[in-house]
C-alpha cells in the first residue's frame, strides 16, 4: 500500500523555522507522530514530532503578524512550541481534529481501566464537551498560567487543586472527592494530561491529584465558535505590464468575498518544477489569486500577489495515473491531479491538487463563480499530456 494512503492526514503546512521565517513543507500524520518531508514527491523524513504527551492550541493567538484562524501550535512534553499555518480555517480545523485524536488515543491507551466512573453520574444535563467548553472559557474558566518548577517555566497549565476549586465554585460538583472523580474521568478520556516535569522521581501518574501537580488541556480552542474540537467521544509568468495592471485591480477586488483558499502546487513558468503557493478564489468580481506560500502573513496586498480573471476563462483538468517502478533506478509515482486556468488574454496557471477530491472541489467552485456572473466556465478534460 502507498505510504501516503497509510497516513491519517497529509498536506502542505507552513512551519516557522528557527530564523522566524515561514517555509512550506509536506506533512503526514500517523498514529503516533507528525512527520515532515522535504517535499511531497520525496519520501525522506526531515523531522519527526512524537505526539505522546503533546498538547495543541487551535486557533492560536500567540503571533500578532499571523492570522489566528490559520495558525495552530503544538506544545511538546519538553516545553517546546511548534507553530504551523494551514491553507484555510477549514484545513486548520481538519489538522487540529486529527492531531488531537492521535494525542488522546496515545494518552488514554495507558490509563488505568478499573474503577470507571460514568461522566453522567456527576451531572445528568451536562455533556463532556459542555463541561470542557466551560472549563476552557477564556473569561470564566480555569485560569491557565505559567508555573515555575525546578527552574523551568511551563506555560498554559494549572494545578490540580485549581481545577477542583473551579468545579466547586461553579457548583458542578458538591465536594472535592466528586471533583477529583470528575477530573479523573476527563484524564481517562484524554482531555487533560499531567505535565511531565522530568524530575526523575515520580514521573506522570495515571491518577488525578488534587494538589500542586501541574495539568494542561490536550486541546485548547480559543475561538468564538465552540465545536466538537473539544470532544470526539460525544458525537465528529507575468510581465511588468501585467504587474501594473494587477496592481490597479487590487483595490477593486480587495473587498471581494473569499469563497475558497488552500495551499496548492503551481507549475513554474520559466523552468521545470513546482512550488507551493497560497491560493484564493474570490467572487464579485471572480478572480483567482495566488502568491508564494512563504509570503502568506500580511502580504495579500503586496506586489507578490498574482491575479487571473475567471471571466471567459477556460479550465482544463488532468489526471496522471499512478505508475509503478519498472526496475532499479526508477521510482513509482502516485496519481497526480491538475487544473489549468487560462483567461481570455491567454494567461495560464497550472495547478496540482492534493487528491481527486480537492481537484473536484476547486473545479466546482470555478464553475460556480462563472455561472453566478451569467457566464459558464469552459471546461475540458485532458488526457495524460506531458505539457501540463
């Protein structure tokens, strides 16, 4: 079976490098770790992030120059913080859900299974997601702060006694024993986990402690919309003249509604090869907008942004089937799904999507944008021509 098909999720993400610059990398998620590849076409793994004991914040508001709806952060047990940008809010949520599911699976697989206490016994009218949402409320929830232990600062965590105090203050439980039992249930479900201080003495315990032990949430969602992110157990080549023309159009389309956005691969114009771009589809007027992925943060209105009008445009779709290796020195290739957008002036952009589903989604939106303006996109289906 193809390695990509074995992963739980894969795609392009922007990752922040040690020099604070952003770089597009291909990531794949397995049942235990997040793996970074140099590119989609190469199987070389350049970075592995074991997810056991990690936590995730999504959306993330730590970086002022980055749209929080695209940003999420993974905190490792070693107190390191890794920042990622997704291609769209939907893509960010998809990655967050998948990563959280892996973290919870890893954290609950070694929990003590005896003495289980049904969550409903504590409060019949409250679900797990409702309680977690209340505990994590930015204004009235458990206070998360930085704690200093043995000369190391641990961010976004709380003590066990802080959580029990909160449960009693809001009359969710009647006494500290019931509060400890509820917290133990949340621990078993993987919503909270103990912070490993690496002190070499006691380590992480499977039992919740109503004391000074530090705990953190597996997932933190600080967005206005509360959803199932909390709980999966309840329910789921342009010329200079073109540049000047595009610059004059930017103000016109600046207020246009974005109907779709994502990271895509775009064929280079002057030489062979592909590079990752951030792409948008806008309506009223209909335009396809793109720019180099590493310029995503705050650069949508700069000269590096490219535009192609979708009025009277022609969209050609292409599927290059998978090929098997024929011998030494040859590599097998996965199926490739491509779209070619050519406007009425002959300007052409060739794109490659992640899979057939993503190709169909973009094709559907391209057709819709033209039909809403009283025009229909001319769509063709190409064979396996090499010139695309």
